[in-house]
C-alpha cells in the first residue's frame, strides 16, 4: 500500500521506545515503549536507512482523526492507513526489508525538502495530529511477520476481518487525557495457565463484563476518594443500588428500620418485596430518636436505612447520633446522600457504614445517564458486590464514562446550585403566595441545626407549598418557562414537579396524604442557569395564580 506524501510523516520519531504489555494481562506494565528520541540522541526524521520491518499500531480513533488532516493537507488520504514506516530501533538491526525501504523511499521522494525547525514551529509535533489536537504517541509496534502469523491459521478474508490486528495483541492507549471507554463483554487469557493463575489470584485481570470493567473501575475509584471510602460499587441505577444493598445485608427474617419521608419506589420495595423474605420493617420519623432506640431494643435490627436530606421534604437525620445508637446494638447504618452530594456531606466520616447515591442526579449532573453507587468498607462492599455479580444490574461502560465526565464539573455545579437554592428559598419564604418552604438551609427548617452541623452546603433542591389547591399549583407549574416538568433532579437544567401528580397520582388524595404528600407541594431542582433568570421566572409564575 502506498504511503501518503503528507509532510507530517516526517515527524514520527525513529528512536528506541518502550512497548506496553498486552491488554489481556489486566496490568499496565511498561516493557519497551514510548517515543524517546531525545534521550537516545536519535533523529526524529525518517532517513530511509537502518529500518526494521515493523508496523506502527495506532490507537483506535487514529485513522479517523488523521484522515481529516490528510484530506486537508495531503495529496493521498492513504496517510490514514499507514502500514509501514522507517524505524531505527537498533543500529545493528541490519538492512531494512524491501517493503519498508520501498515505502520509506516513496514517502521521502514525495516530501519536499523542509527545515525541521520550521516544520516543528508549525505545530507539527512528533506523533501529534495538530489540527485535531489529538496525541497519537501512545502506539505499539508489531513485527510485520504478524501478518504471516495470522495467515498461518486464518485462511479466509472473513476470518482475517474478524481477528487481524487484535487476536495477537493490540495497542494500549494509556496517555489519553480522558478515560478510554472499554466496550467489551469479556476478557481473554493467552493460555490456560494464565487463566489458572488468575483463578488462584496470582495474575491480575478482568474476566467478564458483569464482574468489572476498566472504565467503570476508574469511576468507582473516583467516588471512593471523594467519599473517603475503602471501596465503591457502581450499579445500573440508584434503585438498583438500594435493592441490591438491602438484599445483601438484611437476612431472611431480619429487621430493617427506615424513615417516613423517602423515595416512593424504595418504600414500595420495603413494603411489598422484603416481607416475602420474612423481613419486617419499622418506619419512624427522621427526627424521632426515641423511636429508633425503641426499635433497636425490641428487634434484632440488621440495618438502619434512610435518606438525609429526605425526599421530598428535605428532612435531615443526625448521622453521627444514629450511627452511635445503631452500632451499640450491632446494626449497620446506610445513608442515601443523593440530595446532599459527596461535596456537601461526608456520611462515612460522620459514622455511617455505607453511603449510597443515585449517580443519575447530581453526580452525573447532566440529565443524560442512569447510575447508582454504594461506598464503604471493603468488607461490606464485597458482600454487596458478590450478590451484584449474581443479580446483574451492571453499569454500561459508556454510562460510566458519562458519569466520569460529569464529575469533572461536580464542584462547580453544586456550588452554583447551593447558592441559587438558598437565595431562592429565602425569597419564596417571604412570598405571600407560598405557604411553606422546605429547605435545610433555612433557620425555619425543623432540622436546620442538624444540617448546619453536618453539611457544608444545603443542596440544589427546594420544596414548597403554593398557597392554593391542586389546580392552583398546576397553574403555577405550567406558567414556568425555564424548568422542565419532569422527574429526577440534580442536572444542569432546572426541573420542577408536583409530587402528588408525578409520583403519587395512582393514589387517592387521602392515600397520598397518609404519605405526607400534599396536592399543593412543589419540588424544584435548580440547575446552573443564572440566578436572576430563575428568580424572574418563578416570580412571574407566582403572579399568575390567585391566593386561596
């Protein structure tokens, strides 16, 4: 195949470098591999002599990236499909192969003479596609004889199309700024002995997509660091995280304590599914410490599970106090900190055993991905992980990447949302068409003293009651122009909902009220829009309704 006349070909470093190990090993062990011409004093330009028959193996997207440049700057877009290059790895390596020499000669004859300094000054950095700003130096070499190896056991083009470039090893990109997405359902072992070594814990590797993924591992490590946890398990959704945790840690015939104000689907799971396993549940008010002490005294409690702040009334549990009480009786404490985020509240540092989040919300932060996570000690997370491997509910690596990306701006988003929510809560509290505001940052909130003690920020969600009935509240919600009427919260876009309709519409009004859900309740999740815009929108919507 002809090599393009693109001048950027001159800039691939012809030096000793270190090849990374095969991806199947599960480790990132350097053996010969990266361009390092300066260290070895070799020239970074193709000389046409002293080449070995080697082939450059580029990162997965390199062909697409370089072909864009080739179309603009080169006469032959085949530069995107380089199959041979002049490379001097060892001065004693002997004469180049005929194929490599021919390719280098063709390239050299097509490239006009140029001052290397001038080329470099034009940002044609070695191993870099400057037009797309893509670093392509993380490449591996493979001897051209690999083609012969493939042909020795692959006889048809169909088989070659499936396996060539991959079956005998491939390049590993470890120097990309962003975390690569590893889309695979399984991981292979070179030989049976390597598999046995893996099974007997002498060889580190992944095995099957449900048991682990390199992209997902990055996300788990990131959340562990943020929470100060030994280990984190990421799952397909927040609800998946809650159910797997409960099934793993509450034995059949066990007892669970939870609080009145909580996500409805969590309550449904506790009330309808867990009893099938003989598990009983005590439901207490979030602030009723006496009720918790009584439940711990009467029952053999395995777990106290609560949100803090809770949904939708933003109630707060004294995490330090309940942890102390539960641990005296041998009960574990799990806090769902989704509304708080890991930035506003450190539940593990306060004494909780486990912290759970719906990563769909603030952690992902862009209303574009589902995920859930549980963090805690290695012992507890391993118990949950073992059941997770059986039940499934695995997060797709593409979703893991989206959450990783979202976390890059988590602190910026949460700072903005904390500020907007607190300022708006104060305004709403003074407004004549608002009966009551539920936000832990307000002194009027019944657990403000707890929130002040254990939170550094009060979150981006404010719940409030409009002065009116169901239909008055509908009129207010429909008059809003910025927020979306939708479930969920914590994203860049503001979201509003009326819980009586969004989450409890299948129940009668009297049934809804048993759960504390009023017809005039509004839950407003503030996004990252400008505060003045949100303020103006809410105030104009309130002006459209008449007070009761």
